[in-house]
């Protein structure tokens, strides 16, 4: 091991070749959330406290349903990417893989549940 160069010792310990892609995915989802969150607050806030029939009629229109579904999907994708970065930075070994798989399943499951709820209201 004493005869290895610095480059040879670093091989396999550096970049996983996906850092730039992950960085841009986080930036794009952040910008999307900057647009979607205010739209969601205004569309959801106007119907807050209404009866079930009014909420069903409101979400049967395409714009509020699409805004709510997009907000849920992008928010949970952004959450999953951010939490994956946190796990990769601070957890190592088998627990890293277990937590990434578990959090991915949880985030996609919660997003699917939210989109299903919006679809039930809209249809």
C-alpha cells in the first residue's frame, strides 16, 4: 500500500458521477416549488373551511386539482432527494441503503396517497 500514488488511493472513493444531476434536480424542484406553493396556498386557502360538497365541486375543476397534485408530487420528490443527501452524508454501511430505500418508499407512498385523494375528490 505504501507504493500507491495519491490518485490510485483515491480511486473508488470519490465522486459517484451523479452529483451534478442530483444538484440540478434539487434546484429545478426548488424553483418549481417556488411557483407551486403560492398557487397551492391561494387555491387551497380559498376553499378551506367549506363543506364536503363545496370542496368536491371545487376540486372537480381542473386547475385546483392539477395544482394540488403537482405540489404534492414535486414536494415529496424534493423531500426524498434532500433526505437522501442527508443520509448519504451522515450514515454509512448497511443502514445507509436501508434508510434510503425506506425513505424512498415512504415518500413515493405518501405522494401516491395524496394524488389518489385529489383524484377521488376530482372525479
